[in-house]
C-alpha cells in the first residue's frame, strides 16, 4: 500500500494512514494518506519558523518562478487533478476541472504580485526627515481549509502567503487530503526551500489543536464552520495572533415581480443546488415577491426535474453526491425539520440509488417557508433550498438582511432602481445582480460580514492586508 506522506522540513514523513473514499463510489479508495500527530504538527511549525528568516528575505524572482511554475503545472494537469478532485469530494468533473483551473489562475496572479510589491515614500511633518512605509511578511502562517473546495481555497491562502514571504503550516480537511497533497508536491518540486511549506494531514482535534496551541504561529487563516471559527478566534486571542475567518452563510436570492423568469430560475438553481449545495455562497433562501411567486416555483420545480444526480465522473451528471454519510444525515435531518416546522416539501428530498454506491440526494425545494424557521436560519450545506413569499421589494430586502450571516446575496430584477438600492443596502460582503450568489473571480476580494467572516478580505490585492505587516521607518537626512 502506497501512503501519501506529510511534508515536514522538506522531507516526506509518516506511516499511519487513512483511506480517502470516493463519495460517488464507496468501493473506490482514492488513496491512503498519512495522519499526522500533534508532535508532527509541532515539528512542522518549528521547521516553518526556522525557514522564515531566509524565505522572508528571498528575492522576488525566486518567489515568482516558484509560483509561476506551480501555476503552469496545475494547469497542465487540470484533467488529472480535476478527476482527483471529483473522486475525493464528489463535485462533478466539469466543476472540479474548473476549480483546478481557478487554482492555477490564483498561483499565476500571485506570481505576478511578487513583482508588484510596493511601498511609499512620504515627507515627514518635521524638516529634513524622510518616511518609508513598507509591507513585510507576517511570519509563520497556519492554514486550515475545508473540504468543499479542496484545491481552490488552499490555493488562495497558500499563494499569497508565499508571495509575501511567509512560511506555511498547512492542514487540509480530513475528507480531502488528495488535492492538498498534490499542491504540496507540486510546490516542493517547483523548488520551494525546505520548511517553507509544511503539509500536515490529519484530524482537526489533533493537528488543528496543536496549531491553535502554538505560540509560534503569527497568523491563522481558517475556512470552515462557525463553531470551529470561534475556537480559532479564542485560541488566537490568547496568543496575540492575527486570525482570519471565513465561516458560514445563509445567503438570500431575491426574485422580484419584474425579474426575467428564465434568468431568475437559472440563478436560483445554480446558487442553491449545483456543487450539491455544498458552497458557503450557496443561496438556500429564495425570497420571492407575490406577483411572480407561483410562476417562479413552477418553473424552478420543472428545472430541478431536469437535473441529473449521479456519479461525479459520469458524463451528463449535473449534481454529484453529498460528500459523506455524516453530511447526508445532516441534510436529511434538516429536511425532516422543515416538514415539522410547517414548510411544504414541493420537490425532491429523497435518497437515491445509482449504479455505484454513494451518498446521492435528490435536490429538495421547500415552499411556504418562513424566515424564522430553522431551515431559513441555519446553514444546511446541502442541496436544500426554501422559498419565502414576500409582498414587495421592501419586505424582500428586510427578510434578506434578517440573518446572522452576511456572505453573499443576490437579486433578480430588471429594475435599475431596485438593483442599485439592493447593492447599496444588502448586508452582505458580496452582492450579485441577475447572477448566481455562488461564483466569484480570483482577482477580487472575497469575504462577508456578521457571522460569515472576520478579518481582512481574501484574494486579489486585498490579501496583503492579512499576510503582511506595515512598517513605518524614519530617516534623518
């Protein structure tokens, strides 16, 4: 049995392994991946700390070459890596390949950013004194990533960390070690010095906790559940450590009477159900005004009937399986909760059998939902959405903002007045007009408000806010 090992101080280490199971075919073992111990995590942190002085002062051409070579290899292997991603996470092959391409674009973008590092030279308020304002790397960065985007989210954390001269200890989600190992292997072979990137795969309760307990991490960037995010925050405050959190969402998609029905239905179907609804930007609250409500529900139901739920690798599959049995049980529990709360299950919600054993769930659409129901308040993280009927735009906006989360929000309308007002008054970090709430570009900031996010934005040039610290230096002429 070949074990994909952890990368610590430039060496592949570890023997205790866990199987990586394909949710589209539970008989298919994607591979065996090492399980790091708490001691492994401590050694990885020590290696990153030892590598930081040299890497933080490395030349920009060296960083550029490593990141660009990484981008080039990911792009060249997009079909292979896309297949790996689809096998281990359950995302359809086209979606998985698209995510791999996005990861390549992210590394390419930050390869370019290494050549655009800038500062400021400003006059002092005092005579004969100059002031230099520069950005310097933060230090050792702990990176903890989720299972739903197993290559894109690691890319948008690792690439800027390395671009700005930080060293990294990377813990991927336990369900999806394959893509994480592939990224680490590519960076390692691209010429990254020993200890600059360390991969520690394993349980969050073991590896993640060791990272939280370490006083040697200068920052932790985390994407995952709200509860775990709170633990990251509390542990980081104790160590006076910078932290960045991307957590849950309960994103609204508003559909107004004047919306183009076809546009609204496609945006809702994509937002709520593609990627099996397993996106933090998915819209699971469909807030629809009275004049279009019945036509929208009918059209969306017909659209859902056309979606094929099957093996992620099979041609013609629109929706793959839920990621694992635990997530499937959670989805089914929420479907039962919705029924018990008085919402009407208008379509779907049944477990499905296919040629290969897997965690297949028919998309579930509730109607007659209220915004105070649990299915409207809590993140389900599956292909489950609820339609909430409202009177007019004003009520739609109020309901959209009535949530503890604030990641993404969308509106379907042909009114420039309402679109403009919604963009300004939506309490979300990202707003989409006549587009799905899920799907953002790699070169612009990503993040939300309220319980969805904490700290500076991710991606694009805004990433510098987290991964660097500002220095102000004075010189007497």
